C-alpha cells in the first residue's frame, strides 16, 4: 500500500540526520565537581531520611525495599488502603504513598523524599558523572528519531530529556550543565505550542483571538470557565485553569483532574463540562479525531505524519480509553514535534549565513539549547527566534521564549 510518507521522510526526517549527528558529536559540557557535590549531598540526606524512618518505626529496616515497607505500613502500623499485588506483597507505589502522606502520616512522606533523592542520585548525578567523555569533558547523548509514534525525538545514554525541572533538586542538576569558556548557554523554548496547535487544528475562535492579542491564555480560560474577572485573579484559580488547559490536550478524565487539583470528582467533572461549554470546538475536535482513529487506525499531524493508534477498537474499555486519549493528543504533540524539527533543520544554515558560530547542542521537546560565544549572543538570539517562529504558519502566532546564562538552569 502506498502510505504517502515520502514528504515527511524527505522534508523532515532525512535532513535531520546530519543535524542530530552534529549535536551528538558536539555534546554538552558538564561540571564534574558540581555533580560530585550534589551526589554527596543527596547521599548525606538519604542517610538522614533513613534515620528518620527508623525513628518512626522504632527499628531499622531496608527503606528501599517495597516489600518491607508494605508490611510495616499495613501490617505493623495498621494503616488503611493496603492492596496486595500478584506476588502477595503490598503495593507501595508513589500513588499509594502520596495518598497516605496526604492523610497526615509521616513515614510515607519520608520514604517519598528518600526515593526522590535516590532516583536523582542514581539516574542523574552518578550516571552523568560516569557518562562524561574523558577526551572531550562533555556528555554526548544519542537522539532517536523513531522512538515515539508522535515523531518526538528521544534521548538515551544518557537521557537528557527527562531531568526534572519543577523540583528544586532537579534544577540543581541543570546547574551542572555549563558552557565552554567565553561562551554562554542560550535556551529557546516554544511558548504553549500545544495549545496554539489545538487552537489552530480545532479552530477555536476565542483561543485564536487570545493568542493574536497576546493575552494570558490560562487567565482567559479561568475567567471563561469560572466566571471571574481577569483583573486581580487569584493565582490558584489561574493554576486550576492551566491544569485543565494542558489536561484537555491529553484527554484528561474528571478523575485525573480531581487528583491533580486535589478536588472532588464531581467538581472536576463540572470544570470539564464548563470548559467544553465555553469551547465546544474542542469537544468536536476530540470526537472527530477519535472517529478518524477508529476508522483508519491512525491520526495525522498538520504535516502529514501518521500516528498509529493501537487498541482504538479494543473490547477492553481501559485499553480503548488509553488509545482514545493518545489519538486526541498525537496530532497536537506530533504537530509540535514536526514544527521544532523543521526549525532544527533550518537553524544551523541560518546561523552560518549570519556569520555566527553558535552550536545547537540539545533538543528537549519544545526547547533547544545552544552554546554561543559571549560576543555573538544577541545576534544568535535574533536568528534563532526568527527561524523558530517562522518554522510553520498557523492561524495563531508561534512565540519563542529565550533565556541565556552560565548554566542550563539560568538559561531556561
């Protein structure tokens, strides 16, 4: 069967190969001292947390053992909500512990913090130190073009795309990524690109208007859905609207939204209903996309990339629901992936044309990282911004936020 995928391959995937090769070869400089300090700090705090856990239980045990933890929480301490899995051990995943912590129990809180530090230490500070190439003093990740059905790039050995950014600790890890002498790191990030694509593909007039007017989209949604004026808006109300805006793009359920915002299921359902009431085009887009996926077995991005939706006609409602959410999200996330790829293909040539020597080092979904001589920063920012903002022509403007600094955290 002719899949008509030549255009996607020839205009996006093939020209990207030499670009990714150059990025992998360039690598990014990492400060080993900073990583070592962080590793030591995380290790020391894990020992302290272990001590706190022993005090709470009244004896020592292996904090990293889910089996021992389950027995202590549900058998010894008699906490409610324990569920045993196939192996006969209690489940002590993050969800279970967060639920117990929210009820005011101290041990689950301590264990959650211990696990977070343990993951940061093993996955990042220790692993990144080991990944530094002795010849270049830099970390060279590998980008994979064919890992995600949406067309998003993946990064491995080490994965530099999932360094946590929301937590204080994760940001400390980003501080270890530094430029060469007399250079700075420049970070260019598409602003709310998925919501902009949603406004475009679903033809949502009020959202399109808001993006054209440069309005605060989350505040606008809050005022529409919760009937409150934009001026002097409570930041929590805006935060709730933001969770709905981004959740809707991922086909979030009332249950999922309720958990995220810490509200009741019925309140969350009312929020979602009010949202669809204000933006009926989004509901129509979602139903149409699901219907296309059921009929064809795939959905398409703006640029013709096909994202296959396995399980869309499955008899099991859980599998089907998962596939439906993926179908709603794929054209949006895939569209964003296509746009940044188009920008990445053009940027190196545009920089050279302008006589600039900045090097593109990393792509983290909607963000690109460059290493730029200090003397070329302003010109580099101009070229990067105009190329990224011109990478696609939608019914709404594409906007790019750009920062610079002496480490990745400062630049972002």
